[in-house]
C-alpha cells in the first residue's frame, strides 16, 4: 500500500490556499460539483512551432464553486486523486472533450484535444473500454483524442499502468508523457512504453530565454526524444523569443500564455479563427 493511500487527508502542496479543515468540506462539495454542473472544460491552444499552425488544445478543468468562485485544479485534483473522486472527474472530462471534438468535427475542423489522466485512471482496467465507447458514440476516431500521463502516475503500480497504457495505444490513441523532466524515470524506461509524445515541463521552458542551463536541458531533451522517435511539445511558452528559440531547436509543438491561455470552448473557437498560423 502506498503512503498516499494511508494518509488521505494530507495534501502535498503547502502552497495550497485551502487549509485542511476546509479540505473535508471541499471533498463533499466536489462530489456535488459534478452533478450540479459546476465543472468547466477549458482549452489551452497548441500549435506547430515551425509553421505556427493551430493543432488543437489541452483540456484543463476548472471548478466554479458556488461560494469560493473559480478554483484551479492544483487545489482539488490532489485530493480528488486521494479520495477516488478523480475517476468521476476524468469520466466527465473525457465526455466533455468528446462532445467538444464532435462539435468541431461538424464544422469541419480537424483538431485534437488532450485530456490529463491521473494515477487512479491508469490503474483502472476498464478505462480503455470506457474511452472506446465514448469515441464511438460520438463518431470520433481514436486520433482525435490525446491522453497525457505523468511519469509519477505510471510509478504507483507500473505493471497495471503499463497494461492500461498498452491497451489505449492498441486502440490507436495518442499518448503523451506530461511534465517531462520533473519525475524520476528516464527516457530509457519510457522508451518501452507505446507513447508518441513528450511534453517538456514548463519550468524548463518558461525562462529558457534568460537561463542558459534551462535552454541546454530543453535542447538535449528535444534531441534525445527525437532520437527515440518521439514528438516533442514545449509548454510554458510565455514570449515570442522562446517560441523562436524552440523552433530553432526543432521542437515540434508548443503551448503557453504567449499563444493562448486556457479558455472556455467558445473563446477557443474565436481563437482558432483569429490565430495567424
Ligand atoms: P499541466 O497538465 O501541466 O497543465 C498545464 C498547466 O500549465 C495549466 O495549469 C496551464 O494553465 C499552465 N500554463 C500553460 N501555459 C503556461 C504559461 O505559459 N505560463 C505559466 N506560468 N503557466 C502555464 P492549470 O490549468 O492550472 O492546471 C494545473 C494542473 O492541474 C495541470 O498541469 C494538470 O496536472 C492538472 N489538471 C488540470 N486539469 C486536469 C484534469 O482534467 N484531470 C487531471 N487529472 N488533472 C488536471
Ligand atoms: Ca497536461
Ligand atoms: Ca504539463
Ligand atoms: Ca503539471
């Protein structure tokens, strides 16, 4: 049994604005949030770094709490994970993502959306079948949906997670390793998994125009990933200089405030029309 399972009330992040007494209330609130339509799917755009063409986006959750207002995922995903509510959240996000994708397909827009999975999702042997059902009921092919997994989420029960990942890959889903560089696993380990994409964590990208150490890490990660046949995505692009720097380094895709902040579906449609690729 993992440490996280033994002490479900301990929230990892000390920067949380919500204290532990509030946590208990929030957990019961969160259960209601799904039924009461308080969750929102936001989309952050992704582009081709070289051509600047819009490719799609990453689906990010937002919770509009009736009293506290907008709550960001870092404040509830950790305990949603610990209490198991995450499965309901993931299912909700996958359903919404499929609805959004089906809407864009109708307009003839061939974009993709990426959904974040967490540890529990990767230990859920039924997930691949649930996703297959969602895709087919929305008339989508597997290529439309991308799934982002972190190194950490693979580590809890690696054998089980690998099985789920392999099933998802066999269905034709595009898998990405998220937050690369912040975990303990190596590319050598990840190479064994059927993933297509590597997302370099934003902490290495955000200041790469000012910090040559960060720039070196980004450069060597891109080279290594390419040698393994992986697509590289940089997140946390906050200015055009970094975007150009990444283009020179051969980075494939990019995401960040310079390109677009996470936004509601409607605003994303407008962004798609206005973005000059
Ligand atoms: P992530 O998967 O690494 O998502 C990217 C985060 O970076 C987002 O924060 C996004 O707003 C932020 N970001 C993007 N570009 C920039 C930039 O240029 N500068 C800076 N400073 N930040 C940028 P967000 O939306 O608050 O999400 C935080 C984390 O919460 C996500 O990190 C992800 O791990 C988790 N998360 C969000 N939605 C979901 C979800 O539906 N399911 C699960 N399991 N986790 C989620
Ligand atoms: Ca992500
Ligand atoms: Ca990330
Ligand atoms: Ca993250």
